[in-house]
């Protein structure tokens, strides 16, 4: 339509605010910023809006804007940049464990606690450990809408961006690697912990992880994102654009909260008074 479009340095695709046509900034999706792969959207716009509307339905403590569905304009489809880490790893994990035995001889009660040091070592392979490459996205949000089905990973083509907003990564792979290693540690610990049973308590004592043959790839994953600033706090709600898994926090209208609280308090007082009259013949 000839209108001027504002975009920051990370924008790859966006919509014209005047005519809603999609604009793909090809230079921002080329060279080092060209993704290796993409997972296309399967949850389309109308379905995402229905899911969001259904989630909000009946929640009387939401702010006023949610009552006329104006909040749905804040729900937008995004291709979120992700780093995917592959590697082999050797893990060495030790646990402190206890077994407790209790018995009685009729005169005394006895408690015997046995202590154990348990060690597990093993080699494992990790495939496409995801870490979001966007400062805008909260790690808790992106990790909570996992998993994505990697069977649907496909080679990147700019045509996939049509209709959705897309940012290139602004978290470097080296920075994301720290988060990936933390996830590797946690996964290795869980895998080793699953082999330890028959004890009353088990606590992790020490763990080491050595990675090798590592490689990283860059991909775009589909996410429906709802963001809202309410009373100075940023709220982020997300829907996995492939599986439909939802996660996030929505704001609470303080006025409605206190109104309902006062209403329940008054109702509770009336009920207590009635019960008092019935039980004791007087007013509490």
C-alpha cells in the first residue's frame, strides 16, 4: 500500500499496520541469519483464538478488556528463533541414599537407618536440545510449551513466514550453550536417578558431564504469543503453534478481586450467623 513500516534490527517478517499485508525482510533471513530448518504452523489463527477465548472464559477476575474479547488482538503468531544442540555426553553422577527399618520388641521401639553412596556412570546422546534465541521470550515460557515434534522439521523457505511475525536471533549460540548444558545436566541426572530404586531417600551428591562431538543448528518454531503489560508487570502467554499446548500467566483485576473477596466474606458471615442461630439459638 506504500505505507512506511517500522521494524527493529531483529525483525525478519511483520505485518503492515495499515493493510495487514506481510512484509518479509529478506536480508534479515539470509547469510548467518538464515535458519537451517523450520517447523510450520499447524494450529491456525482461528483455532488459536478459540483456544485463548476458551481459556479466559469464566475467569471473572480478569481485567475489563477481557470481557469484550479485545484482548484477542494481542494474540499473534510468531516464528521464534531456537538453537538446537546435538552432542554425545559422558555422565558421572553420585547419590546419597538411605533405607530405614523399624521394629518393636514390645518394650522398645527401634529405628535403624542405613546409609549408602550410589554411583552411576554412562554415555548418552542428545539430539536437538532446544534453547530459544530470543531475549524477548522467557525461558520458562518456551520450555513449558515443549516438546516440539522434530519429525516435522523441514528446510527453511521464506514462504513459511507469510502471515506471521518473525525475529532473527539476538541471543548468540555461545550464550545459549550455557542454558543447553544446564538442560543436559538435568536430563542426565534424571536418567541416572531413574535407575536408583529401593531406597527411602535419594539425594544427588555430585555430578559431572563431559560433552563431545557437539554441533548446533538454527531453527524457527511456531508459537502463538499473547503479551500484556498490566500495572507495570509484563504478562506472557504462549500456545505451541504445532501441538496446541498452552502455558502462561494472565493478569488479575485488583478491583474485581477485592469485590469478590468482600462478597465471599459477607456471605461467609451470613452463613456463620445462620448456623449459630440454628445450633445455639442465638446470634454469634
